[in-house]
C-alpha cells in the first residue's frame, strides 16, 4: 500500500523490507520545492529506524528522477521573502541530503529519468546508484546563469575526474545513463525496463548482510577519503570497535559458520544472519 506525504510530493511503498521512496511531482518533473524538501525530510525520518525497512531506494514518479531545484518555488518565490527564508529553504534541502548521506540503512538511487543540478545532492547521498540508459544527467546551472551550488560542484569532483567535472559543469550538456556510468556518476546503467529488477537484486543482497557492518562500512568509505593513511587506519580501528559494541556476536558468528560449521565461504558469500537468531 502506497503512503503519500500530506501534500503528496513524496510517496513510498515498503515491500519485503525494501522502502521504495519516490519524488512524487511528475507533472513538475520532480523538481524540489520547499514543500517537497520538507516532506522528503519527514519521510526519511519515518523510515530510518523501522525494523521493516532494511534498504531504501530513491526513485522518481513519471519520466523524471529529479529536475533539480524548483526554479519557481525554491528560488523565485523564496528570495523576495528575505535572507531568513532563503537560508531556511537551503537548510531543508541540504538537511535531507545530509541525512541521506549518513542514513542508517543502505541506500540506492534508482535514476529512472531526468537528473539535473540540485538532484546531484541526493544522487551522491545514496550509497549506490543505478540508472536507466535512457536517463539524462546534467549540471544545467550554467545554462540559466548560476554556478552548481548546493554541493553539486563538490559532487561532480567527488565522482568524476577533474577534466570531466570541469567540462560537465561549464558546458551544461546532458549525458545519458550509459555515459553517466562510464564517468562514475552511477554504478551501472541498463535499459529502463530492466532497472527495477536490477535494483531489487542488489537490495536483496544487501538485506542479507550484517546491518551493523553495513552502516560502519558505508560511513567508513565516505569518511576516509579526506584522511591521511595513518588517520584512516586509526579511524577504522575505532569504528570497528564501536560497531562491536552494537553487535559483538555478529563477527564471531561469521567466523564460526565458516571455520566450525563450514556452511559458507566468506570469499564467496555471506553468513546466515537467521541461523544465529535461531
Ligand atoms: N523548476 C521549476 N519547474 C520545473 C522544473 C524546475 N527545475 N523542471 C520542470 N519544471 C516544470 C515546467 O515548468 C513545467 O511546468 P508547467 O507544466 O506548469 O509549464 C513542467 O515542470 C513540465 O516541464 P517541461 O519542461 O514541459 O517537461 P519536459 O519533459 O518537456 O522537459 C526537462 C523536462 C528537460 C527536465 C525540463 O523541464 C527542464 O529543463 N527543467 C529544468 C531542469 C533544470 O535545469 N533544473 C535546474 C537545475 S539547477 C539547480 O537545481 C540549482
């Protein structure tokens, strides 16, 4: 059963521990208005710690993933209200992207169509990203006269080599999903008709992993990039020790099922989470 946000800008279904969360303004190509940003923040808060959610997938209703910020509601109608309103709108959008970057559950962007400008914030916030070959990506800010803000410039340089990021930001051209995969914006691209099945397949793999280890791993990948090797080494020791305080038995069970039970090989798959509970 689909849950709709009060103003209908966001929708989600929970099916088999996968939360299928959607931008839900298809008639506006899912551009992000202040209302959508508030409602997306609320939806993420509702879903984050539920036991019936193990993976979150973010996609868009209709032909678009997200056409970026709502040029009318987010910019033109907010700016006349003054600096306080502008800062509030920024806090609300940047806020849900930040929450998504550090989300408790693994997250997957399922890019079904247009992805522009501000859309790069949630795209980067998701741990993994899969796109339709037919999808179109663009830093279109330059086309209407601003720089790629809201973190989009940072996202471009985090995900792409310098020359590609520079070209992408300066030229304002779109690239399709296949090129986005080659350039590193998404993990893989495939025909739109196959997209949901592939994302579900990946989600099913993640659902079988130790959730404490997954959260520690995804945070570590985001954190260590800006650390020296020695700092990263130390951080990773501390992060594992912190994870142990949430789930000290998980790794013991993982070793036990391999060494004693011989029921799986860690190099080739995951230990059985259910067995431990039994
Ligand atoms: N802000 C406000 N309204 C938008 C946006 C947006 N970002 N994107 C689409 N819409 C609206 C259109 O104004 C139109 O509204 P209307 O029906 O009331 O006239 C409706 O959504 C449908 O848009 P169309 O342009 O008719 O849809 P089409 O499928 O032909 O084109 C496309 C889709 C290419 C995404 C086009 O809408 C577009 O270029 N949108 C803007 C993309 C963009 O540059 N976003 C800003 C990035 S910069 C940033 O985010 C800071």
